[in-house]
C-alpha cells in the first residue's frame, strides 16, 4: 500500500463517505467509553495469545479501559468483513499484512494510526520503535494519509529450515547461490536423503517459491508491478519466465518429497521434523509449529533463499499487527492498546516465549530465530508476502492457483506465464 499507488475516483469518494460516517458515529456519542472490542487472530492457549492476554490484563489495570477480547483465530479478518459498514464493527483487529490489506487498506476502511504512532512507550515514540528500514516506500500508508494504517508488533519471514545436529555442514557453509543450492540437493540425493519437504496442498507455501525467485531476479516490488499491469504484457518479461523456470527445475529434478502433491498438511512438515527430508522452505512459525513432534535432538537452524545470478539479496519481512476499522467506536482506546503492546517486556516475551520475531529491534529472540534475525539484519532491502500484492482476490483466485499447478508439476514454466497473462487481463477487466 505505498503512497505511489493511485486510487480510483470511486475509491476516493468512498473514503470521504467513510470518513464522514466515522466522524458522525464518534461525535454522536461524545467522548469514548472506557472500553474497546478486539477480535484477535490468535486462539486461546497459543503462545502468542498468552503474551497478548498478559498485556491486556496490565493495560486494563493501568488505564481502566475494559478490553472485550474475542480469541477468534485465523478467520477473524473474514468475520470482520460483514461488520465494516455496521455499528457492530470491532475497534481493533490483528493479522498479517496479506490478510488485512485487501480487506481494510485496499477498500479504504482502515483508520490512519496517527495516535498509535505518536504515543510514547517507555520514553520513546512508537514511530521510533518500528525499524525504519521495514517501512521504506511507505508500504503501510494509504494514498493521502500521513500515518500507516497498520501497527506491526511482530515479523514473519521465511527460510530453508534444517536440523543442525544432522547437517552441521549447512551451519558452517550454507549455499549462497542457486547453483550452490542445487549442488547441496544433489549431494543429499546422492547420500540417499530426500532434499525438500513441502505440503503441496497449501497454496501460500507453494507461492513462496516463485515470489522468492522473482524478487531475487528482479528485486522487491517487481512481482507487484507485474500484477498491476492491466494489459498483462508484463508477463512477457524474461524475468517472469526465468523465475518460473527455477521452480520447474525443482519439480523436474525430483527434489521434492514423494507424495507432496497428494498429501494433506501437515503430513510433509511432520515428515521433515522426523528427519525424513533434509530441508523445509517455510515461515518463521515452523520451530513452534513442529516442535511438539520433532525428532529427539532436533536443532533448528536455517539459511535464506539463495541468490540468483548476483541479483537482489532482499529478505521477506512480513508484518503481523493491529489495524483499526474506519467505523470503530473506540478508535482512541484501540490505538492506545496497540501502542501499549510495543513495550519491551511483551516484545521480549514474543521473542523468547512465543519464539517469533518481535518488531522491536532491541527485543530478545530465541535461539531458533537467531539465524533468520541475522539474515534480516544483513539484508539491504525487504519484501512482503506475495511481494506486497494486495489487490482483492488476485492472489486467491489467480496467482495461487496458477502457482499450485506449476509447483505440483501440472504445468511448465511457459504455460504458467501464459496462464498468468491471460488471467490477469481478465482480472483487470472485471476489477478496473
């Protein structure tokens, strides 16, 4: 959602209408009440939920504001959609950029979080606690606004995960280039090991391969720019085909675990955690998610997606954070809670207890996350999941199905590009 993206006249008109409705709803009731409603993406019992619950308890004690929290799980954003133009909209929601942006930012139904970013936390402005490097090009700011619509509290990234106790050589000398990577996988095959585990029924996981390859070749934002081309001609580029050919190379090389194209998640990541495959290209939640069934002595480590012909070394840094719907009744209280959660004690707990990546640079991280944190610290630039594509329905209806076919070996690179070009022309005819 960079400022450089131009919004249509209809969207701008909708923004004005929503702003007016929002002002009317908040002014009609006078001052905000001492409460707020928060629909959380976490479920009770999850490590992240426990940290947020502790923060909410402290927030209520310090402010006297009652937080009516619903631990809804990953469908929380879907449940928000039918409430957006009603008086039953929650005051605060959280989720990943990929889930929140199409619903709230692209439809101009999220508040600019001026108060949240301007609040002070432990003597520092919140705006100073979100590393500037992650917010280059105003990726979280809608056209016409001065403040982001989302306040991140953690990051997700991806990496090639492996068992360091079984493969100390990958700790000492991880593959840096695509050719090095292929050589490692050929060596694993020669030793009788399966190189790569993948749950092929998870479209988002399949998409990582092409997105990462495309960014390595053409840089951050390249895939997003291609997706924005209403003529579809951007898919005729050499880079678009080359990235698809890298994915095709993995399929043709028989590097993926047997049955990956017919199994159900989490079968293959379980197999990987049981040392039945050497590598798993996936997100930073993997140590927490697979920990309960990992083999005895399993030591999590990782290395980043390899460079391609000396291209970009950008790393994926996806945001998970808070947003406030435009019609929220208690937007001020919601922004106070969002800011409150950036206190170092809660950020440290996310890093050490929940074993995820906190947004604060000075927060603690677990041993499992140390290799990913190092890769992020060393990167010159960053990109979001799907390279920041947030056009409503684009990924779910066009990009992901086409990439599923490519990763599962149902189409080749040329067929994938052809399908994307024709599909994108149709998409923009229906959505322009």
